[in-house]
DNA sequence: ACCTGAACACCGTTCAAGT
DNA sequence: ACCTGAACACCGTTCAAGT
C-alpha cells in the first residue's frame, strides 16, 4: 500500500541523510533515485531542480527546529538543562554516523546554493538565534531579547563550530568536551 | 618567460581560491584548466586526482598557518594583541569575497575527502590547537600546554564557527561582533 | 498524477599520441 | 617534461511519450 506523497517523502528522507553526510554539492539525483526505487527523471517530477530539493529540506529542517525549541521552552526545565538539551540536538547529528546539522553544512556551501535554499538556511539560523536571545533574556530581568542577540549569535556560532571540529575528529566525545568548556567559562549562561 | 613549476603553481593558486569559495566537491578540473590556459587532461599531469590537489592545497595551508603562528608568537606582542591577530587571520578569508578557511570548508566535506587530504586537514587543526594551547600556557605559570588543550580546542571551534556563521550572513562585521563577544566573556584569555 | 528513455552539456579519469 | 584529443562512466536537466 502506498499513499499520495509517499515517493516525495522517501526522496526527502534519503536526501536529508545524504546532505547531512556529504553536503549539497555531493547530492546525486541518480543515487537518490536508486535508493527510492525510481528513475532520476522521476525525482525531477517531485523536485524540478536540486535547488528545489535543497530548499524543501532546509525549510523542513527549520520548521522542525522551531517546533523542537518551542517544546523545549515549554518543558519547564531549568536554564542549564535547557541549554544542555539545545546542545544535545546538535550532538544527535554527530551520533548519527558523524553527520552534520543540515543547515551548517549548507552554510559552508552557501555560494553554491540557489537563493530559495539560502532563504531557508538563513531562516534556520534566525530561528536559533532568536530562541537563544529569548532564552537568555528570560533570566535577565533588566535586559531585552533584542539586546542579547549578539550574545545569542556567539553561542550559535560556537555550537556550530563545535560540531564542525568534532566531525573532523570523528569523535562525539570531542563535541561534549567543547560544550563542557563553553559551559565552564559561562558562555551558555 | 616561464620557469619550471609555474603551471603547477598557477593551478594551486586558482584551486585554493575556488575551494575557499565553493568547497572541494564543487572544484572543477575543467574550469581550473580554463583559468590556467591549459586542457583539463594537463591538470591531471600535475595532480593525478582531485584528491591529490586537495591534499597539496591543505598541506600548504597547514604549512603557512604554522609559519604565521610561529612569527606571531615571536612578535613580542601582548596576549590580547596576539589573539586579535589570530582571529584576524580567519577574518581575512571572509574579507576576501566571503571565502572560508580552506580546512574549515573541507572539514564540512570530510566524508568526501580521500585519506591523504584528510591527513592534511587534520594537521591544520592540530597546528592551531597546539599553538593555542602553548599560547594559553605561556601566561599560566602552573599549567602545561597539554592540560590546556581542551580549552584550546574550544577556542579553535568557536573561531571556525564564527567564520561559518558570518559567512552565511555575508557580513564580516558579524565575525568581529562574535569574536568581541568571545573576548568579553573571557574565552580567549 | 506519476513515471520513463533518450538526449544534452557537463564532470573526473585514463591513455595513447604528440612535442 | 609537458601537453593534448578522444573515450569512458558519471552528473543535472529537459522533454516527448507512456500509463
């Protein structure tokens, strides 16, 4: 039994894993087609160009991040636990066969992305930074989220960098160690 | 007049700029050949495979980093100036048409690199971390460089992340702001 | 609505052939 | 020593044709 959108969904699942492992440039419609069990021309029926698929993948990734962060904020956990859970989301990609944040790897390939894909990658970054700024502001009575944005950007950059460097070491423990160091000097407070 | 190694050198110059802008996967021997004024088959004479060129580029990049850092240590500047100059080296890539650290972008493509290229990318990371650990140890009488390596790794990751995120924003000022935030919380001390 | 084969201009790589 | 054209199996993309 197959229902409407199943093939499109299978393409996105395979595409997401491929991009998180090898990046946008290395993504192959022919390999994707083989995995899904169709011909490469059929992939183009669902996603006219590689850029369209990339935009769809990044868009969904940003949506999922938004939902995850909203839930995390509503979880009632303390600040330290919340920040640990935030870092844990990036840890998950590394634990999944040394993959990266989909938008992190696409940021490295930024110049090769068509504008619609860039827009979604930018949105993922914005979702992260704005959530971090609000989370930081929640425990600082006098300060606004707006004023804390520079600090939020720094945290986001530091976490993405930790993932990148840990990936190069093929060692999730390196990510944990870096995040622990960030915590110990108060970057995540 | 052309001397021995001129063509090989021209390939490396063009290749370096291309990788820093678009990454290893997007590098094209045919485009490189056009820029240099030879045929793509001739590029293979100098670098048998794309992986060989990537390894040569990363190897030279690591060598240059090593030389730059040795000079910086010998410059007699204070710690804050030295760390500003360190960040300034990463800033330079961004200022050069929004490019990235050659090894940073290749770390994102780690899974697609042949082993010899990975070795050089790893060496670049090691050169940075060891220099940072020694630099941190120089102003901490009781502590060894070895013991400060976790902190050195965290600094390296944070700087690479700052470059990645600033690149996504196409804004060198974002890099400066992130580094300033790192400084203000004492990450670079 | 969804899939396909065939064609196009690209790509890295190989190799026999040139100078 | 250095370069080349031609070939190979790949790639994204298009399109007329199928069901």
